[in-house]
């Protein structure tokens, strides 16, 4: 039997439960282990979302430790391929670039991965020096993975078409018996409570619907990154007597109970996204989805098929689509079935592993 190629996976692990960390955990435990000898470098520095964007000597020390550990792994295993996620900010990319340059010296191939869609916005506003340094680093790599076909354009100026690989998120979620809708239609928002994730727009939509859509409630599950924003949202719910219940981040069993009890899923970010895990989970949970055209979301939420796409920062449109789904049981069921079918066809772990394996092998065999 041929020896499995050694592959080094660089990336964060939870906590906090953010998309890139969740993706790394799933990838390391996936069927990729059947095809490759996987090693991992954990790049987690922040243990909560409140720590993002903040500096300090401790973080400098932790990052130095990460670079040292990378060197040890590369020298010890001489991987056929190293997978490195890249950031979409100048400071973030500067930290990532050290990983890239070290890996380019000791790994046979270096493959990058972008878990978002704000790359072009960032680099177009960057300084000429930053742009030149970016090109210098990317020339030392062998390709890039993006989360959707809509995102390949981000790297057309940096890689040939055959070096840009599309690998959407995927995971295995068993089908389970949906809770039967009761007298109260349950709307679920499942994401960290950031303004950019659209929770304020959803609350405004609920306020518009409060006296117009019958009996419904919104369950919002996630962590807050800003106390001032949390107080603003709480005050709005309290003053307007909105049928909204905030919940802290849920562990695995509680998370799936929220999805099981829900009738509608809403996640309407107003800034660039990648391919949100919550969208994949909502499809697997057979829910109709209301979302926005950010990142690769429209490759999962097909407008008027398994949900609705609304404009970003548009509470009125969110309210209109919520009203339509709240009043139409049959439409909710129809769209929910379409969500599950779309998930099974395109976003299972097997699909993700197949796409990643193809990308890895194409790069390794060049």
C-alpha cells in the first residue's frame, strides 16, 4: 500500500466557535485521514470573540510560539502539502505571511485558503507596499481554496484558473424528526451577535411584524462581542415588548434542539461573508432560510426555492418574507424539504472531503 502523503493543516480550533475554527475541527476529524497523514498547527490566540482586534505582549508571545511550532512540524514531517488560511486585513495577513514564508522553505507545496469574501475590498484599499508584499508572498504558494464559485474572481489577478479551487463547507448532520409546528411559529437566528451579522436588522423586522404576523417568536443564539451593542439590542426588545429571546452560545446538543424546534431560519449579514456554517446547518435541519447575498450564500440559499434572498440592511424586506413564511405552513414545509435536498446533494462531509482531496492531489502531483 502506498504511503499516505503527509499534509500539515494550519488553523484555529474552538473556542471561540467561529467559522474558521469550526472548519478546522471538522476537517481534522474528517475522511481526509483515509487519504492523507494529517498534522495540525493550532493558531488559536483568542479564547473569546471579545479579544479579536486587541494587541498585547501575551499575543506577541503566543504568535512567536506558533511560528516556532510550525518550524518544528515542518522540519519533523517534511509535508507534501501545507494548508494555510489567510486573513483579509493588513495586520492579519502580516502574521499569516510569516507562516507562508516559513512553510515555503520546508514544505514541498503550500496551498492557501480564504474563509471569507472581503479579500478584494481589503487589498484595493491597502498601500502599494502592502500590495507588493502580498504578491511576493502569493508567488511562493501553489494555489488558493475559496468557499464558492462566486468567489474565484477574488484571486484572478494572482493565480491561474487551475490553481483556484472551490471547496464549500460540508459536514454530516443526520436527518431527524422535525418538531411539529405549534401555535407559535419559531424563528431562529444562530450566529455571534455582531452588528455586521445583521441581528439589529432582524430585530427591526420583528418590531415591524409584532402586530401583523400572528403568534411568533425569535430565538437569537450566540455570543456578543460588544457590551454597548448588547445593551442597545436588549433595550430595543424591552421597550418595544418584542417576542425575542436571547440565548448564550449553545453546546452541540442544545444547538440541535434549537434547530429542531425552529420553523424558520434567518441570518442576514450586511458585510462580506464566506460560506456560513449556520446556513449549512439550517439546510440540514430542513428549514426555509432568509438571508442576504454575501459571499457564497446564494449558492446555498436559492431564492424562492429553499428560502429568500433579501437586500443587505433591509429590515422591511426581512419582515415581508418572514410574514409570508409565518402565514404559510405549506410553503415552510416545501422550502424546508428543498433545503435538506440541496444540503444532501452538495454540502455533506463526503462532498467536502472529495473536493479537498482533489485540490490537495492536484497541487501535490504538479
